[in-house]
C-alpha cells in the first residue's frame, strides 16, 4: 500500500514528465521551418511550406536590385593570441595575412596584435585592409559598421579609406577618438567604384572589432505569384546565378536562395600522372558545351620535390624571419606541415623548442612564399607572399642565426637549416671563410629545388654551396627585404600558356574525364557554352598532374632514392627487381599507383609493407614467364600476386584466355576462387602477365582451408599453393602438421623438386605439398617461426642427364629416419611430363625425389628407377659428399646383377640406352666386412706369398684393380693373374671377369 509521500512523489514525477514532453514538443515544432527549399536547379525551384488545413495560400517570388547581404565581415576571432606588443604583423607596410587568421582570404595588415585573440589592436601606424571587393551588383552604395575602443592613456585618429585596383587611396571618413572611449561607427557610403578595398588605420593605440560591410537595398521586383491549396509550389523559368526571395501568405518567414551559375566547373578528383576527373554543372538550355585546356609547363619546367626553406633573416631585433617557398607547380594545403626551431642562448646552449603549425585553411600557392616572422620592419611596398607570426618567438626568445630550423611534413623532414646536433654561439653561428648564419640575411640559391632532409653529421655543409649571404649589420644590403615573400627558382613554372586545345563535349555531362595528359605538367581548364544567346564561361581551374618517380636503389619509402622525389597520393611509384622497398612500421606511404616491374634474369622486387600503404588506384605487378628455347612449352606454378577481382573459375579462365601464349594446364573443378591456390601453366612464348589489386599483407595465411586444387589420382591428396607475399619467405615459415615439405616446379622439365627448411620461396612462387590426413594444417606466417636447425646429415645426390635435360634424386641418411615413408622428411616423385629424363629412389613400388634413410654402419643397397625418354647417351653423376667414409660405391643393373661402375673411381658413369624404364642398384660399402659378407659366394680363389697375390678362376679375367683403404686406385692389370702389393698395409682388390665383379680385402704384413 502506498504512503502519502509516495503518492506525492508519483504526482510530482508525472508532472515533471508531462512538462518535459510539452517542452520537447515545443522544441520539435521550433526545429522545423515554416517554409523550406525542397529542390533547386538552374531554372527551377520547389518550395515547400506548412499548410495542414489546405488553406488557399499566395506564394510570391521576388528579387531585390541590391540585396541587403554581407559583402565582407570580420570579427577577428581567428587572429592568434599574442601578448601586448607581440605584433602579429610587425612591419612598416601592409603584408598579406594567412587565410586562417581571417574570415575572408587575402586580407592585409601592419603593426597589429590581438591580446585576447578576438579583437584587432592597432599600434602606432597600425592598419588593416580588406581584399579587393566587387561592388558592381550594388550600385556602388555600401553600408559599413564597426566598433572602436581606445585605451585609457591614449587618444587616436582613426581613418577609413577606399583603395582602387591601381592603388589610388581616397579618404572616406576620419574619426578623432578620445582616450578610454568606446564607439560604434555605422554609415552608408556611395563610392562610384566597381572594385575597391577598404583600408582602416590609426595613428595610435586603438582596437577595432565586428567589421561588417553590406549592400543597401533599393527596390523589389515581383517575379512570380502562385495561388495554391497545396503545401508545395514549383517555380520555373528562373534566371541563373540569381538570388530570389519567397514569401507565403499567413507565414512570417521569408525564404531566400540563389540559383546555380549557368556554367560551373566544380571539384577535381583522381588526379594522376595521366588523367583527372572534373565535376561540372550545366543549366538546362545550354548549347555547344566545350572546354579549353591549356598547358602551362613543358619539359624544361623544374618542379621542387616539396616545400623548402628559401630565406632566413636574423640581422637585428626588428628583422627576423623564415621564408618557405612552393615550387611544386601546385597549390599545397599547409595542414600537415610544421616549422620547428631549437632556440639557443647567446652562449650556444639549447633553451627550448618552438613549433609553428598550420591549419587546413592555410594554403600556399604555386610559385609563392609563406613567411614566418618575428619582425620585418624593413620591408618595402613590393612585398609578396603570406606572412605568419609565431607568438612564442618574442622578446628575449629570438631567432639569432644559431638556431637550427626544420621544415617537417607529417613525420618526414623536408628541409634543415643549420644542425640540430650542434650548439653554436650567436656571434658567428655556423660559418665558413666567406659566410656566416648569425646577424645576416641568407637566401637560397636559385638552382636549388629540394631541401636537405638529413641532419648533417657536422657543421652546416650546404651553407656555402646552397646559400647566398646578403650582408650583416654593417651593410645596408642586410636591411633590404624587397624580395622577402618571393623567391626565384630556376626553371620554375612561369604561368605562361604554352598551348591550348578546345574540345567540344558531346553533351552537357556532369563529369569530365581528361585522358592522355602528360606527367608532371601544369594545366589550366575552363568551360564555355552558349546560354540565352550569350557565351558563358566558367571559372578557371589550375592543376598539376602527378609525377613518375622510380626507385634508384633499395631502401625505405621515405628515403631519397626516388628519381623524382617521394611519391604522393597523385604520383606513380615504380619499383624494379631486384630492389627491396620497405614501408617502415607505423608510417603511411601514399601514391596514386604502385608499379612492381619484373625484368628477366633477376630476383623479383620485394615490398615489405610494415606500415600502411595507400594506393588511390591500385598496385600493379608484372609476372614474367620465360620459355626454354629448346622446348615447345615450359611449366610454371602461378600464384596470383595481388588481391584482385579474379574471384571465380570463369574469371580466372577469362584472364588467362586474354594471354594467347599462356594456357592453364588443368582448369580447377571448383567454381569458388581459392585465395592461396596456385595454378599449373603451360607457357609457349615469353610472356608477361600484369595484374591489378592490393598487396597480400595478412600476418598469416591458412594454405589448406583456402585451397582445393592439386594433382589428381595420387595416394595422398596434393595441394598446389604459393607464397602470396610481396617478399621471399623461408620454408621454415610454413607451419606444417601432417603435411610434407614443399616441392617447387622446374619450368624446363615439369618435374617437382624437393626443398629443405633452409630453402626460400620467392614472392608469388608456387609449390606442391602432400596432405596426409584430413585434419592436417599448413599455415604460412610473414615472419620466421624459429631458427632453422643445423643439419649434419649425410647427403647423396644422384643426377641423371643427357646434356639437354637432367633430373636428380636425393638420399639423406639420418639417425632419426625410418625405412618406411615419412611425410615430414620424404618427397614423392611428381612430374607433369612423362616424356622427360627422370631418376628417382624406388622402394615398395613408390618413387621418391627425396628419401631419408637411417644411418648404416657397413653397407646399404639403394634401388633407382630411370626414365629414358629417347635413344641417346646418358650420364649418371654422383655427388658423394660422404664418399671419404666409403670403400666402394658400386652401380649395377638391377635385373641382371651385372656390375657397371664404381663411383669411387670416377663421379660420372656414361652409357647409351634406348627409350624405356631401367632399374639400377647402388651398393655403398663403408667397411671391408660388408664387402666380404656380400661376396662370400664366388668362384674365384686367391693365394698369397708375401707381396705376391695369385688369382685362380675358370672365368675370363678382364681387369684387376688394386685400391688402398682411401679408395685410391694403385694399379690396373690386364691379362695377368698376379698382383704385386706395393708395401705393408690393407688393400682392396677388385676383379672383373666375364661373370661379374668381385672385391677382396688383402693384408700385407711383410
């Protein structure tokens, strides 16, 4: 049961909720206008308004001959906060302020500051000027208002002047303001000028705020009146680029809108070395649309790689500044740039670091300068550029010429003045025999087109080679800043039109795609059309195409090893093999397009993307396939090197069908595209495949779950996979469970060859593995899993060849091996071509390219299968790395048992054979005991008397060979049955008869 207090709380809460609901409803009602613009076009507008009761409404559209709109407004809220006396523009002439300091661009000022960051304070002779304003639509009648305030100790005379385009100045108003006075100026002026700038100045300390320049309305013209019961109204036949007003009877609001221009050239996108996309707008009724494209540069034009420091002044307290020049040929937003200075005391000791940052509103035009200054009172009227101030550099903290300066973009150093690792005094600072940096003006040589991006190891080595000293305190040339704010770079873009082309558009399209442009070239473009019997022209847009920049040697993305500077988002970056390119960790690399070129006879280019690579278009990579001249085809395992649009069996087949000299050896059966699957190719002629996409850059890849294709009808399932990374990997980076070691494909023979843990797979190289169990795993990681263990196994390599082609089989003897097949150590023999030279280890009806067997003490017998493709002369070569431990390595025919060759005498056995399959046996003996055991049954007897050994047999003796225990042949005897031993010791006697070969151990104790 509720108490009285509970009931009160319930009623109180209910009342509160109702009150909140009512307020929300009232707020929601206020959020929606009574009249709004639903749709706007060049010649039409749809207006919607509140008319729930469907009452009859009169909707009226009209224009005003001079709209009461703002022509210019400045509240000085964006001026940087500077302490009293810390002038934002400390100069004796008007200098251009940064766009980020004012609401309107191109304002100028001198000797002003803003102690609160929201008001403009004039010091003695302070001035502020608006940009050039177009007054032609307003019948030259202008209303100007602003607030003025003097300080408690100073009166002031404030002047308002108009300045014509040619610089003629006319006094409009002069106001005498007593000290400690606040006043509002508001006046209507008739100027009789189409273009004018307004100059506001004071002879003493006064503050100005809330400057507003507006037009004065004169008359109203009714354009259309519509009576309707609906809640929308459609106006047609409107004029382009015209401001309209709309009222609805019964509603207090007035809607204003401006129709678009008849012809507009909009934004620019996808700028590259060869093309650009431009948006445009055409009114209905436009005819004969066309554009004019002008080329402003040629092959002799020089472009700076980026911004660089072009002038530094440190002559005295009133003339200190840093000038930055843009010679890139395009306008640059300064937001990612900063200027860093290490301020040192007079003794040269480090004091503090000052940083000047810029905003997204700050832009440096092509072939223009920005000037970061502490003071520049010695300027002349010829000054150019945009002038910034760093309020932190003030008073005792000054730029003395011994302070190193760095221009930085994001995290990359673009230019360095001085040396950040040295502290020098402020008398001479860094100096040579003829130059110094302290108390001078230093100007960059005109041939310089890029900055110094590496801090010197010692001194200032580029001072004498890249800079010119204008003077010092005792020279008037040091006080001459006539060119401060402008810089000359040899070959820089002059702006002169070299040629132009006028192209007719098929229709008034909203998007223009300009193709076949030249790289690193500056263009201008504007649109022309006919409208209402007149030729109309859009605004002019200037742009510079991206550059082509190519790696000159291996290194990281942000080093200096590019032919045309570090790539940006509009540039094409080219990397040839066998270069290695690293994108450092946590860094952002940008380009329009990355081309990875593949040339013959070199390892592929390696790209290590440890950071973030952004390619606006894509990455393009070449993959070369070379056909062996002696063969009709060559074989390759192809792995798609990029994440591409090839996502199905059909798209894969269509891709290869576009290259007539490349054929899929076998089309995949599954329609699903496998990311880490490789494909067997036949290549009839040298071919280069080019693919587009993004780099494979995952930390690891599951090579089984994303793979379904291999060789068919085999004991174990085979998988054809590949290394998708843009860099080579070690076989040790394959994490295997119930999966064999990989095999790579020999392009000449079509035979798969075994690999070991110490081998490497090149980027995109394919390989074959055998999957023993369904739940097996094969994981590829981008980094090595563990150190590669050292192997001390005995290895026997047997090679079969005919002078043109060869094949090999590998036998490893290890303590951990087993006689049966072991998936972790053995490789079955695979071949795509039966008509090829093949040799393989043969055991239990299975053939192996590589077989690991247990170590043996005495002897072992190995069976080998030879595939002979045609009648010819063939050779078997033995690479006997452990031959020193053996007494005999005997080769015999498996079927007949006939002894053929002893590899202890020579490493190559040559024979002639017809086409077919042959089986050989290789018997290896490590001890004489093993030899005695194998040849205990024979029809030869020996008798020995001291050094003399007599041989008795009914067989025909063809040859007798005597060996020492190191396997060296001491004597060969023909047609005689007596052997004389040369000295004491143990010997091996090989007797070859017409029935075969026999080996005996003989001792001479005398």
